C-alpha cells in the first residue's frame, strides 16, 4: 500500500477507536457500534 493509504488507515483507526468524543460522553465512536463489519447475522 502507498504510504498515504497507510497513514489514512492509522488516522481513521485512532479517530474511531481511541479518540474520546465529547458528544459521546468521552467515549470513542466504536463504542456506539453494535455490529462492526457485519460480525453478527
């Protein structure tokens, strides 16, 4: 993968999994996802 794609992937992962969002009470967005990537059918 080109470096820019890897950088974007890292940024999105950090933003969605680790960064606290005030609108979510200090929790990351992933904490609000019930079925990530269709893991449950």
